[in-house]
C-alpha cells in the first residue's frame, strides 16, 4: 500500500488545509490536460487516491491504523469478513441483498453552531447575521466531480457492478466471495479527470453569511433548525440542516425562571415603615414599584406582564420584585435618640422578642429564593 503522506509530500499530522493545498499544487502539475503522457496520468491517479484518503477523516483513520481505507467494515489489512461474507462463502453469490455500486451522490451531514443572546434578545426576539463555514456545492463542476467536458467512466475491473467476486477452494469446496472493487472503491465508475477545484468530491469548503431569526421566548439550550443549510453531501448530494444553539447570557439585574423574571431590591427601614415609590430598571424601561407602609423584608411585589415572552403563545410572564429591608449598622447620636423615643412611643423594649415558626410552605419558598439569588 502506497504511503499517501509521501505521495502528497505532507507530514502525518498535516491539517486538512495543508493536504488540500498540497493536492492542488500537484494536481495542476500532473493533470492529464497539462501532461497527457501515461506516466503523468498514473501519477495523477496516485495523487488523487492519496487525497481521497487523507481528506476523509474515516478513511484517514483506517489508513493510519494500518487498515484498508476503502474497506466498508472498518477491518484492518483486508481482514474485513462480516456476516454477509460468511453467507457468501457458504452459499456463493451476493447474500447482502444486492449491494451493487454505491452512489457518489449522498446526503450531507447536519451542522451545529452556537450563538450568545442577551436576556432582552431572548425575551423579544432578534435577528442575527452569522458567518458559517461548511461544505458547499462545487461551482466549477456542478457537483459531479469531473473536469469540464468529462464524465465518470465505467470501471473496467468490475464492469460497473461496484464489486468483484473471487472463487477460492476451502475444506467445504469452492466458495465465492464478493468484495468492493478496489479500482473504483465500490462506485462502479471511475473519474479519470477529476475537477481540480474539488478533487472529484463535488463540494468545497467555503464561508458564507446567513441571517438567523431568533424567536421571542427562546431559552438557554434551545436550537433553531435551518433546513438545507448544513453540509452539502459528497458528489453534490443534498445538504443537511444547520442547527443554531442558543446560549443565553445571564443578566446583571434580572434572574429568569421560565417566563417569570425576578428582581431583588433593598430599601431602608424608614421607607418600609412609611411606604413610598421606587424606580427600578426592567426589560421595558424604568418602572415604578409601590412600597406599602409596613412592608416587611422578604415581601414581594408582582409587576404583571413584564416578564419573558412565551415561546409558543406570545403571552408574557410577570416580574416579581423581592424586597429586602436594610437596617443601619451605625447611628448618629441624634438618630439614636429619635429611635429610642419612637420605641418608647410604641412601648417597645429592646429585650422583647417574638419567635414565629415558619410553616413548611413558606420555608420552601424562602429556600428557593435564596438559592435563586445566591444568598
């Protein structure tokens, strides 16, 4: 077996771009249109085979492991003897249900890309321009992999069947086995003059810009499917789909729980006692929050329909404002006197304490709230 790395003149750890660059350089030098003599034609076939192996991750791995890169079962050194081969050996012919030549025109794979969005973009939706690098149809050959004015020729070894049969003697007598044709790699035809641009694959890698519509209400981990925008298949086959995975960037002020938003504010104990209004930022701009007189720490105020848009339905959730009442840690002398006077008017003593037992429901809510805000 030829050393495909030496044929292309690249290192064993060469990247796909390095392999492609080396192939293009040699292909232009040995292409039959440039050098029609038989020696150069054989060299061109050798170069093309080397590129076909090293540009395909699966074939390259099998070659690096010492196996046949064109084997269908992944065996090594031709030891590719599956159940179908055993049936062939005992009963002769092709027991694999008529394998025949495999098509060059095959469907492409799906592709995945991740994009980050803010909480506001996730709530109201947005449109993004993204740059994608995938396999696209080769415009030079139109996907057939052949140089201009040429077409695949029927394989002279297998006569277009894509497989060859071999009769051998064994302890049970003569047995007939079928194997993929090594000359055409099972296609039944041979591209004698491959397209220089795509090396006969019918596709090339290219970058392109796409517009992605992110619907309102998406969450972290949601995927947007873009049909037919994935990898074009070998031989110019139909493209797979492109999936855009949403990564929602955490907001500095708001915490999301489905379509509900949570915000935490701190107010002085005087405001909690007397009541009033405070202004807080929301996804819809600044909003007033009414603080009722006598508000306790841990109380909540619900702002209706200021949460996240529902992905399917269009309704919006609520914004729940959690209130934390702060107590001053240091008091001036006149402030301390005023508080003592207030305590006296309210008949409150410093050594008086009331212990309230929380029920399980309330305890569970506070536990979840503390977890949500990392307290």
